[in-house]
């Protein structure tokens, strides 16, 4: 039998908060790591030459000055000793003499660069490692003032909000088509979204390759996708439970607008990454602001408005529903403005990769939500009409995408 002292000890243990008991191993681990570091990692000595790595995250050009924002992309601290611009040594200042692992800093190079010319900038470290960065068609980085943010908002309005709003004007026409063709349009929506998701993954991986690999590189894209997919699944589940409680009172409006909300949210996250790419391209002078860009994005993004209104085609529009549609349009298009602000003023390749991953994951979850709606009477998902809609969606997005160049 258990002794009285053991019984008393068991009771005392039960009185202690569960979180306190669970934190004991973490506290022991933290103490062990602290002791290990305080003793200078006994028995572990650096073997060989330090492996110095730097990633250039952003270049800011001002008259007579090139500022490089860098991040330590390796395991060892980095010390920059020389800067070479087009095979000529240049004077420079740096915010930190020693950049530790994952640490960031700025290297400001005094150099009389000429607008429109290309420059090869090389950072030479203490061990002789050379980190190269190319600046194509040098142009002054715009100052982040009120006029600058106004221009970015205008670009986001042109390529995000207005095209989506125009696409939503297809709603009255969608309501007049035959039910079978409505299935085709829903399949078209899945095709449009599928193309956007694939495009977001490709863009994200491309940005990740230019960022600090120590932060995750392409893994950031897939991490963002998983986070967005699970988060949107949770939101969808919550809205589904809420919609079931309100469906009778609202005549079935809640489920329809729930799906439209998820579509708009997924498109909005994608447009956030798209705006980021536009803003960053503008900041380095590689964005041609003109009618071709606006017309290209208008045609490309107008189809996103169709994807939003297709799920609510059977719902009778009232004043409250119209207000919802306006809100959905802003949810899908306005993130392009925010993305343009971030991209033009504080672009970071790793952040861009993560945001594009968020867009891809959100779109994947939306596709899963819409897919059951395109099944035929026999329960087939890929029946001829659905396949035609899917392929049409891909072709439309590909064709209009050819008009967009960022």
C-alpha cells in the first residue's frame, strides 16, 4: 500500500498549476544552455576558415551614394573590409563593424553613380570572400513622402480595386445564365484561382532565392502557404457554424456570402504580394508606369471580380447585400495598395516570399471550398463542363498575364 507521506506528496503535486509542472523541463533546458554558453562551449572549437556569407536585401540609391542593406546569411560573424564598384575601390561606412548570425546592417558607399548605367558592387570580407550585387539601370530611390505614398495608392487603385470592382459587375449577367452554365462559371473560378495560386508560389520562390537563405529561403513560401491554408480553414469552419445558425433568418444568404468572403480574402492576400512586387519594382526604377501596365492589370485582375460574385449568383441582392459586395471588392483589391506601400518603402525578399506563400495557401483553401459546388448530379468533380471551365480559367489568366510586366 502507498504510504501516508507519498499520498500527501501526490496531493501537493495535484494542487500545483499544470502549466508550472509543464514548464519545469523548459527551465532546466534554459539553465543548461545558459551554463554551456557561459563556459564558452567547452570542447567545441572552430575548425577551419570562417564561412562568411551576406545577402543584399535592398539597394537604396541617393545622389553620390549607394546604400546596401545586408543580412548575415551564414553561421559566422562577417566583417566587411573593402567595397569595389565596377573594379574600383570606393570609400564606405557601415552601421556595424561586425554583423552576427542573422544580424542586419547597412553599408553606405560613396560613389558618383550615373543614372541609367549598370553597376557591379562587391563587398570584400575579412577572409577575402566576395559578395556581389548588381544594380541594373541605376536610378534614384524615391523619397518616402506624402506624394510618394499617394502615387503608390493610385497604382494600387488602378491595378487592384478598380479591376476587381469592374469584374463584379458581371453579377447580373451570371444570375441570368442556365444552372448548368453556372457550374461552368464556378469551375472557371476554380481555374482562375488555381492559376493565381501557382503564380504566387512561383513568384514567392523567385523572391526567396534572392533573400537570406538562413531565414528559410523557399521554405518561407511553403510556411506561409500552410499558415494561410490552416488559418482560412479555421475561419471557414467558424463562419460555417455561424452561417448554419443564421441561414433560416437570412434565407440562405450566409453560406453564399461566406464562400464569397473566403474567395475575396484569398484574392486579397494574393494582391498583397502583387502590390509588393509592383512597389519594389518602382523603387528600383524597373517599373514602367504607363497605360500598358494599367490596361494589362485591368484585364488580368478583372476576372478576379468574377470569381468573387460567382458563389452568390443565386442570392437575391438587397441593399445590405450590395454593401457586402462593396466590402468584398475592397477586401480583394485594397491589399494591392498596402503591398505597394510596403514594397516601395521597406522591401524585403524574405517578407515577399512569405506573403506570396500566404496568398497561395489562402487560394488553395478557397479552391477546396468551391470544388464541391461544381460536381454534377452523378457526383463527378471532373465532368466535361467542369474541365472546360477549369481550362478556360487557366487560359484566360495566362492570356491576360502576358500583358503584365513588372
